[in-house]
C-alpha cells in the first residue's frame, strides 16, 4: 500500500469530515463550502518544475498530450481557427482540453435534484443583482458564454449561483456548482504545488539579494478551451461554454499543465547564455499565480525572460496585467499568495495575513457564548491552515481545530441551530480559551525571516495528551537558524490509551510525512536540502526505527506496520539525495516539548475529557 496514506491514517486527528454540508441549506457560505469539496479531485504532493525540464521548445503540441497529474484527460495547444474569438489581439494559438465524460447515467442521480440557487438569488440586494448581471454580460461579451439555442449537450447542467463580495472589485461573483458534472468524469489529481510547498521551497532556496518576481494571469481558467461545451443554468436560463469554467475538477491540473508549457516555451526563446544563467532560478505556479526567484547574477536574464513570457502568453490568449505584477527590486512590500512579502537591505521576510475574529465579545467585555454551528465554524476559520500557509502558528491552528470539532458535532443537528455552550461548563472553557488565543493573534504581529539553508534540524515530542514537532533551518554560511514549520496535535479516540512510546512513534510519523511531501514531490528540481536530523527524547521509539520487532502481539504488529511505513517514506527522501539521521535528545532540550503540551498549558485537559485515560499494556521495550 501507499506508506503516506497509511501514516495519514495513524495521525488523523478526527476533526475532518465533521462539518459536511447538506444541499438543502440556502446560504452562500454553506453552498460555497459544499462546492469547494469537489468530487473527483485528489490533492497530493505537488511537482516543482524548472521550465528547462518540463514542457516544449515549441508552442504547438504534436497532437494531444496527457494532462499532468490526470493522464485520463488530454490537452493540446493548437492554432486558433479563423472563426474563433481572440482573447488577446496577439493571439494565434489556444490551449484545449478534452473531457472524457461518462455518458451513462450515474446510479445515485436518478431523482431530479432541486435547483437551490433560486433561494440565493432572492436574498440579493438590488445593487448585488446588478453587479451579478454585469458580470454575466462580461462573459457574454467575451464569448466565454453563449446563450443556448436548443443545442443538445452531453452531461448535466452546471448550476450558477451568486456570491456577494463586499469590498472587492467584483461586488457579486457568479460561482459554478459542477459537482454533478464532475461525478461523470474520471478522478484527477492536482499536480501543482500547494502554497505551503511553494513558500517552503522558496524560503529554503532564498539567498541574500536574490530577486523575486510575481505575476497573475487574468481570468486564467477562461483562457483554456474545451473540445466539447458544458451547459450552464442561471435562474432557468441556459448558456453554453466552450471554456474551462472554474469549478470543473480538471481545472487546476489543466491550467497548471498549460502554464507550465508556456513558461517552458518562453524559456527556450532565450539565448543560450540567458538559459544557462536561469538554470539556478526557481519557477513556481499556483493556479493562476506565477512566482519566480532568481539569483542576483541572473537578474538581466530574468528581465529577458519576462519579455519573452509576456509575448508567449499573449500569443496563447493569456494576459499578465502590470497592475498585478511585483518585482522585489522595485516593490519593497506587496501581497502575494495570501501573504505579505517584505524586503529590507537584501533580506526577505513574510508575515501572515490573519483575519481578526469579529463579534466574539459582548459589550461588557465577556466572550459571547451564543453561536450557531455555522457562525462558530466561521470563527474557527481564523485559525485554519488557509491563513497560516507557512505552518508557523500551531497554537492558533490547534485552537481552530478545537472549535471546528465542537461546531462540527453540533452541525449534525442543523447548521443554524444554537450550539449548547452556556449549559456545558467544559465547552465554555474550551470555547473561551480558543477565542482568547485567536484574539491575541494580531494580524501584524508575526515576522518570518528567510535566510536560506540546506540543513534541517527537526524536533519531535509526544505527551500523554498531545504531540508536536518543529523544523528549523541551519544556514552555516550566515550562522543563522530560523523556523520553517511547526505542528501541534491532540490524541483523540483510541489513541488516548496508547502507550507513550507508541505515541512518540506516531508523532515521528507525522513529521516524516510532512518532510516527504515537502521533498519528494519535486520531480524535475533537486531538493534544496542536503541533510535532515530528527531529534526525539524516546529511546524506545528510535530503536524501533532501527531494527525489526519480533513479537506478534496486536500492539506490536501495529507498531511494526507503522515502522515499515516510516522507513519507506525515509527511503524515498534518501533517494532524493538527502541524508536522514535520528538522534536522541534529553527532554529538557527538546524544542517540541512545548507543542506537545499546549492543551495542558491552556488548562483544557479535563474540559476535553482527556484526564482519565488509562495507558494500554506496555509495549516492547527495545
């Protein structure tokens, strides 16, 4: 089996899947959360690619090619036909994807489903409805959508609903629910890197006075065409689209494949000298965002690349607006990938854009304890991984997890029913503590410096209640050590009764799984890491990783299985040219000790029902 999946089963903290949403709720956020849980797409370790090793010298592909990460889908770059609408004046070519639709009806969809979007439209204010209609008109003017004229289209219609967006340039956006359509398509994975992978890799490769360039492709998904159209339903009106509408499961992988191809074509337009200078540059694609980091001696070559990139993108119908480009040589600070990027005297640091939880206090200063499951989930989002892509605020993420656990269980009885908090002293204690932690997380309070480096020092620890790990980077040239990531978790369910040695082993597996995802997804780039040292204070757990366990008791068989999975993941990391070693450390020197004991520090052991657990029978003492 897949060792990464096996390890994930061990460290599942039991908070996922607690807040699944029903289609029967006529609410913008509810529906959006449901649609975001796209059937048919699997997020796995991403690929960090250099354009010299991924793509082509030529704009046109030689026929159809498999989509990266979704080989059952195919795509091509072809010449634009004379009767086709240009997206840019310069456009000569277009990217096109073929959707392998399953034409047989899905067994689960035999009944007609209710069109829930009518209720959402009724809630719109007048100006929001006007903004929605303006956006639809823009799609029609660009010929991204066409009014249907009775054409027969394969597959179910995609429902379109409005999402009010106050404070944004588009005050009310059309959102497409393609879940039924996606169920007729093969499962696909997103082969591109996550924001965390992009930021981790960039921070590790950063060297003083490097240069960072960013760009944003305008309406990128709609610049990719479909071989066959999809049908869209808006308030009973039918439209057709031959474009990669946002919501299709293949969208992220399809767009990543196309943009990676275009970057490669632009790279091979450069002179041999510029190509050689950019071999040590880093290129990242996340959905429609492009990030490039180049060493100082390649700055002129980077300017040449930007010119070629713009030409190539325009030829393929893509636009890179100047208003959404940034250059660290010009802009000392900017926002990108949901983070604040700042540059001072050749150095670089990132700060997180953490939202402030609103309305959590009453006029008298006390915490508000009257919440519906839906509103409490919204507060929990202030402590989610989405607002901490650097993975450096484990306390706020853990607080968010605890709130999601409470709200998720309550949501089973209705999203808009009040959660019983005031009548439960334990829940009041948990909620008030988590509110306080999220409230203290000032949006301007964090600064994460980046000094680069190739040596990782990792600390891992488990306590009877929780576990944690942290990763530091050592830059020997600058004699600097800086934090890369950290994590804190709680033992839930049957894991609360595991012996401490087994808990230590699971904590190590959590760390190794993170390292594996960070290093082993880089198919065409050598990892920026040379060595990893993992420090733990459990001699027994470390010995288990070094030799076989001969006993056949149920507990020891489970330990052996986990040891084998960890060793497989470590073997993958070593195959990438990275040395991995384990070292024993005394508890007082273990930097992860504070993370494994956050619940105790917060005084929530009894409130979470974790204080009356009897440990299981002692495992093999190696």
